[in-house]
C-alpha cells in the first residue's frame, strides 16, 4: 500500500496552530505541497497517522488540532463526547478578521452551532462578500472564493448582540475545559450543543412541534437563530425564560380550555425540559420552570408530577380540595361547597376525561377553617333556634336565613349556615307595664294549624316589630321559644287570613257583620249565610258568602236605623215580611231581603228606603209569604 511506502515525503511540512481545524490543517498541507484537493492527499496517505508521520508531527501537535478527519479516512473518534454530526463537513464558515491575521481554519468554526467569532465579536460568514456564493470545504485554497475575492474581506462582518457573544464565549470556554463563565451553567461542549439546539428553538411566538429534529443545522442562519434565542433566554436569567413560560401559558390558555396538566400547557417545552434535557446538568432549567409554576400555575402540582423535584411538590401553594380539607380540619365536602358557593376562590380545571379537578390556594386554608367553624348545619341551627328542621328550611327558602352553602344551589350534602345568621333570630323581649297572657312560637307551630306561608308571615311580623316578643329585654331567646301576646297574635292571624281571602269562622263572621255569635249561627242554620267545609275545623264562611249576605239581606235593626225609625213600628208598617226572625222561625233577629224592600218602595212610593246600598237579587224569595 502507498501509505506504508517509506519513501513518501512531503517537501513542505507545516505545523498546526493551536485549535486549528484538522481538515483545515490538511488543506494547508495539501496546498503547500501542490495538491489541488484533499482527496488527492488522501489517496497518497492511507490514514491520518501516516500523514502525521510524513510531516513529523509530535503527539502534542496532533492533539492541538480540533474536529473530524476528512470522511475518506473513515469516521472520526472524539474523546470529548462530540459526534461527527456536530460538525459541518461540507460548508465553510469563517471570520474575515481572523483570516486577515492568519489564513487558517479555526476548529470551532466547523461546529454546526458556531456562528460567532469570539475573538472579534462578529458573525461568522458562509458566503462570499462579493458574489454571494456559499463556500465549501472542498477547495484547498479555502480563504478565497471561486470568483477570486479574498474571504479575508471584512465588509460583511457585523457585530453580534452582547447576549450571543457571551453565550458563544461560554461555549468556547467549555471547549478548552475552562471553568464556566459567570452567569452561565457549567456545561461540557456536547452539553452546550444540546442545550442550544433544543432551547434555542423556543421563542415567545413560536415553539417547535418536534424539537428533536432541526432542519438545516448546517446553515449559518439556523445556527445564528438558535444561538441568538438561547443567548436571549439565558440573559438576565431567569427573567427572559419566565417571559417565555408566560407567553406559552397564555397561548395555550387563550386557545380554548384551560389545560389541567402542566405538560399539556407547556407542550414540547415540558418534554424538552424533562426528557430531552433530563440530564442533571440541565437541572437549572427545571428549577426555574418549577419556580415559575410555584408562582404562576393555578392548578395543582401533585405527586403525579414525578419528575418534579420533591421541594417543588412540597412548596406549591395550590392544593386539592381534599388536601385543603385535611389541612383546615374540615370535611372535604365543606371545602367543595365553599368553592361552589364561591365563598372561597377555587380553580377548576377540566381533565381530558371530562372529570373536573378543583384546587384552592393554600392561603385560603385559614379562611376555610374560620368559615367552617362559624357555620352550623341545618340540624344544629334547628336545635339552636328551638324549631323543627322543616321550619328552618322554610326560613332558608324565604331568604330569612342565608346559608353560606346551600344544599339547593350547590347540591351539597349539608347546609352551612353562618352562626351570625342563626343569632339574628334570637329576640329579646320588650318592656311591658303589664304581662298579657302569652304564647310561644313553638306552641303556635304545634297547635295553631298554621297554613302555608303563615309561619313566614309571623316571623316577618316579628322582624318588622308588628308583633313584639314579651319578656326579658336583656336576654335574647331563640325564635322557637319567644313569647308573644296571645290575643295580639290571634288578631294578627285573623287579619292576615282575611287579607289573604281565606274563609273565616262563624264567630269571626258575626264579628265582621256586627252581630251576636248566636245570630250568625242562626243565619247559617237558615241557609242565609252560606258556609263551606274546607280543610279547617268547624264551619267556615267564605269571604264571598259574607259579601253575598251583606248585599242580599239587611237586619230590621239596621234598616230601621238607616230610616231613623223604631224597629217595632217599621215591622208593623211594612207589608214585606222578613225572611227570618222570632215570629218567622224562632231565630233571634229579623232580616229582610233587600229586593223585597225595594219592590215595596217602587209599589207604594213610600220614602222608607234611604239606603242606596239596596241591590237587586235574582234569588227567588226565601219565603213566598
Ligand atoms: Zn475573528
Ligand atoms: Zn465570490
């Protein structure tokens, strides 16, 4: 083989520069010795070792070179963890200013990620400043374009942003194994490449769908974009990184439903942080991400997030309702109801399964405990008020008692009624010079057969001081136990019933007609005052029947009074016979049908009838006589 031929020598034997690209050194060797292409050199020397021997390079001189061999010598092996894929193998990048100082290829320029000259602080070039053609690594005179223009021309070299320059310097420091620059994590070169290629894809407006695949990494534009964005994100750490997280979270949330899962919200970035960049050296990213969640994530961070640091889980301020209940020392349902009733601010997130997950801020725990402590159940409220539970329910449905958590509204298992509300239904007595016969609300409820709504009316009358409790003015008693003036309360009941159009008792009808009770009973017996049997005890007089009676009949006494005549005289004078009375049917009082009196008036013209209230009745005369 040619490589083993000892006679092979090279007339010009250059020495490599510190950090020179291996392939660049080989180009110089080829050019200096009259080869046109690297491949020709490769044909002459079967491998790198053979060439180094021919050049008489020391071990150190072989080691100061950087980057892969030309591909025709087979795959390169890197001791520093880099891979062949990290390098550009065909396209060339350079710094014109560096070329002006020395026309050799700097090793780092070959890295796909390199785009900055750390010596001059400008962007590397990949195109001829004159003709614009991309430069390839195929020519041995690598510092000159095919058009003849020197690539050392500095026309196009533009300075880079400070954040990119500093990042680039941090990356270069890692090449030499120098300690990390201040403000930057301590990463090896392969770790830097990984970080930049992944993190650099995330901007506040755009996130990659498949961050593992980067197209066109060999192009300067791609590398520059990744470096710029990574430089920005690491700059003023972690301010810009947080801004990125805010932007991503807002984008997700504005896109529709609030995502319950952190990984859904942060999408590929989450995957990158916890999978692609899962190595411990990238923990600083996760620390900041979790720190961000601590401040900004309104959902729950729980044990399901196994990849999170334990501290993050422990510190997160949002807890599930169950956790909140446990911490506040109340039943989970209580917390749930507080959240439903919006007494406590909760956050609800819907899982993809449709299940709803609620969480509360840890700071609400104290409030929950206080609220729960200050509330009683319906049963307890009933006990304290000395009322049956059904009556307490009535008070709630009428809005007199306002529960914090309503069973009706929240479908809760128990009511939560604030103690204050219950105490509002304790009443002190009013001072009285005499003590009337009293009756308790409890007794009324038990024995008075109150109708629908009457209990509430009674409580309203008490609350509005229409009826005032009797008793000790300094000792409030619960609603069920308060004592009321019996007579006043009864009168109140009669009035509200009458006002509501309800039927009245015969006694009450007598009272309203200004008759003795026995007279009213006689009228009922004679069928003149119609009664009904409703669901109330005794014969009942509907209000309509009372009105009918008044319109149809008039007592002798009233008629005589209206004419200012003596009743006895009138009875003897009138040709009209009463419909009922002592001489008619043995009842106690005479009553005339108004229509009879009316016809008497029209037939004899007697000015007997002064009342205009006499009305026609279509009824047939009760008595034909
Ligand atoms: Zn330079
Ligand atoms: Zn050119």
